[in-house]
């Protein structure tokens, strides 16, 4: 979070430091003058992470002693909230526990492959849903289309193996495209990835709920509430950290793999009894003729089974050492399992003559044919529903990581760089959950409505990533670069083909929504980048900002001057002598809170001015009389507001003072009543907070509120 300083900034910092040294007392004098000891303690050394479970938990002792008496009760509510948070999320982990939070291959496979592996539950069905529009003639193309999809899986999987080798510290589409094709290409790839991750959560949960409602049709009206509940569970699980989320979500993925191989094996055994003679499909109405557009749509729909292949290359740092080698091995396992299950399901569909139905998924029909209504059918459906619901966890691992990379490069708010208590990017996890809920609710949890949005983002990222790798190998020309370039070029070509096909064939079906989302993403991120660039330019130290005054032998140092008079209205002071104060105390009535504010402002030893906004002439006279009774110890200015406004006249008055002398730094002091109970705030004026917000936008204005705590 701490940005580095350039050589120019370092030189400027030293120059400002020399200026401070000529007008300030020594640091030892400042320290001796302090009325308290600033070193109040630190976290204990024993908080360092160990291998044991309890050694990984970090005790957080308070650095201050709680006050006794009535005010001690004020922290009870905060402590209760903290206890609930610890139960739901867990105790915080030390930064040194980060390495223990990494995943071994057996955990990383289900966590990072759940999205890709679970897609066999809806990928083949999505392909058949398009082909069935042409009847039996369309279904005849299921094998050729599936063969092309399998080849695409192999090509993209091998391509990403090359990516992991070239980027052993993490080579997601954003990094690869940005490094080799330029920042704009990297940002477009990130837009595709972020869109894909949000849709991954929505599609996976929609498919999982569909598997549940296929077995339990009575739950169909509860599709949307059930899906939102699952997202909340995923949110809570991932906030507990990568390691615990992996342990929680590993079992359903392995159960699904076992269920799919058992289903394929049982189906092949049944088919062997009939000599592998395919069962003809039922009579189907023909609504479209077989053509290139129909086959292209089926291909792009079936290719959604590839979503999630890039997840491992994005999350290389999440593996245990040696990270890149473990990631490549895990990727190979994932691609092998994905191809085996996808091909097995397609073969079973061909042999059994199953076609998509609105009330029951294809997998449910296959399980019914192989296992009837027995416990194995229940197991297959339960495992499918569980892995689909938890497949969204892949997005929860990669979305926050990509968002943190964007924040590192100033394309996203810096808050997404921060790790939470459990060493997870909590801000990114919360944002993903919110976006997924909005998409899921907007499309009412219908998988068929979400699938057309799905392929565009993921294959946009595939295409840019693989194209970037082609440029990488061409530039580097490492050993075996030609073979690597060929693999990545093949992956880029096929991914571009799917992207073009999906963009054209599914544009009217919903792909336009994904394209608009990507365009909005680019617009927002570039605006954020522009803001950070402007802020950095305004905040950077400049060597010419301070002109060192010449020392004098007879008197104090001459005031430091600016290089240009135009800077007088800008907040560019860097040494104490450049600050010229005026304290302005806003006083509504002469009570104890106001007296304390006046005393505090006067104790600073700077020129001070009290201001009172009077709504009537009579009020103005009475306040001046009270001020005289007090002793008229500070200058008073009353401002008459005949329209009973208070905030606007004070803001205009302070702004006018600033315009009269732009070189002044105005410190505005406001008394503020602090109540013990929150609901008591409604009983008191919120003028102080309104003034604070109104004055914050004025240049060279410092807002200080002096709190007065009510005893009860």
C-alpha cells in the first residue's frame, strides 16, 4: 500500500527536510515537550504464525486501557459485534501466515477446477438445446461439434501450460495481454475476465438450483431465494480465507467426479448389453433448418464447458512451492478430467437418445435411465447440485485477485489491494457477491437466459491471453519457442473463432448485455486511472516547491516564499512558516459545549474569530449582549440570515474570508454533541455534520469538531 518514491521525489523530500531544519526545533526537543509517552506498545512476538492451528491465530490485545465507569459500557456493543464477526469469519491471521494459507494440489484441484469440471453438467445440454431445433438432423451433428470442442479444450489447456511456464508468478489474461499487447488490451482482457467471473457465479448457481428442482419440483417457485442464499453462504465461506474455503468446497467436487464416472460407467454397461446400438431420439418438431449459423450457435453454447480453464494460471501464487510446477500439474489433471467427463456424457446422450426437456435436466434423465429412483440417482443429483452451487468458488478465488491487480495499476479503488483478517481480498469478495446477486435476480435464476451472456467474456480473455503469448514467444525466442508459439497460436485462433461465433450468433439472445458490461467496465476503469493520475500529479513533491530562505544574523528567518504568486490559492505549503493561520469558531449559543470549543481554539495561540449566524435582528442583539457579559475576549462577527438558513450563510462567509486573503489557512472549529445512544442523535441538531460536509470542498479550509459527550 506504500507507494515508492522516484529519485526526483527523494530529492524534493530532502530539500523540504532541510527547509524544516532551518525553521524548526530539533526532534529531541519536540519529543521532550510531549506530555505523554508515544510508544504505547506493539503486537506481541508470539503472534507470529506457526504450523499448529492455534499458532496461526493472532491475539489482538488492546493498546489502551478501557475507561471505568459509565463510558466503559459504550464498547459493549462493539465487542458483541466483534464476537459475532469472529464466529462467522474467524480470528484474524498474521501476515506471516500467508504461506500456510496456500493450497496443495489436492485442494487446489477442486477449488480452482470446480467451475470447469462442473460445466459438463450444462455444457453438453446447452449444445443440444440448439441442435434439437433442427430435429434429428440437427442432433446428428452432436458428435462433430463435440469433437471440435474437445480439440479446443486440449489446445487451450496446452496453451495455458505454456503461459504458466512463461509467467511462473501468475499469468492471467490481464497480465499477459497487458505485457505483450499493451495496457488497453490488458484492460479489455480484464473486462472479459471480470464479466466472466460474475456470470460464473450466476450460471453455476442457476444450474445447481435447476438440478435440485429437477429432483424436487416443489421447490421451483423458490429458485431465486435459494440462489441468493447460496451466494450468501459462498460469501461467508470465502471471507474465512482460501485455506478454509478450499477444505469446505473440496469434497463436493470430488463427489461430483465420482458421480460422473459412475454414471458414464453404468451407462456404457447398459449400452453394451444392447451391442452399443443407439436409441433413436423421440419425434421432435423442426423449427430451424440445419445450417452454418445453427451449428455455430451450438458450438459456442457447448464451448461454455471450457469456462474456468484459465483459473489456474490466474492463481499460481495461491499454490504451495514450487508454485508454477504444481499449477501446471493441476492444470493437466483438470483438462484430462474435463475431457473424459465431457466426452463420456456426450456418448451417453447419443446412445440413450436423451434430448433436453424444460422440466428435467439431461443429467437427471441419464441418471434416471441408469439408476432409476434409487439412492445412486439421489447421489448423482446431490453431487451435481453441490458442485454446481460451489463451482462459483472458482470465481471467488480469481475475481478478487484480478481486481487487486487492477487496483495496483490504478484501474480500481486502492481499497481492493487490502487483505482482510483472513488474508483474503475481502473487498473483492463482497463486490463479486453483490454483482452476482444482481445478475441472478435480474435473470430470475434461469440458466438458458444466462448462457448467451457467458461465452463472450471468457473467450475474449482467452483470445487476448493466447495472442499475447504468441507475441511473448516471438520476442523472447527462448529454447523451444517455435513449439510454444504454435500451441498458443492454435489456442488464440480457436478462441477467436468461438468469440466471433458467440458474438454474432448470440448477439440478440443476450450477448449484447455482456458487450455493454465490458464497455462500461472500460469506461469506469479508465476514469479511475485518470483520477489517480491527476491526484498523483497534484500530490507529488516538486524540487521547486520550496525556496530556502537565507539565514539572518540579527533576527528570525525571513518567511519562505513561493516560486509563483499564483500558488497562493493552492494547498502547497510544506514547511511550518508557510502556514498562516486564522481560527474561525462557529458559535450558535453560549453553553458549555461552545465555551469548550472557544477555549480549545484560543489555546492554540493563533489569531481567532468567532462567528454567529443570527436569524433575526433581535437574536443578533441578544447574542452580542451575552458576548459582552462573557467579557468579549475574542473578536465576534455576527451574520444576519433573514431567511433562517444557518449552513449556507456560514459557508459563504468563510468562503469570502478565504477570497479576501487566499494565503490564509482557515481552521473552522465546530462544537458537536455526542450522545451515548444512537437514537438520541435524532433529538439533537446535525448542524455540525452538515457544516463539515459543506466546508470540506473549500480549498485551504481545515475542519475541526470539538466533541462534547453527554453523560447519559
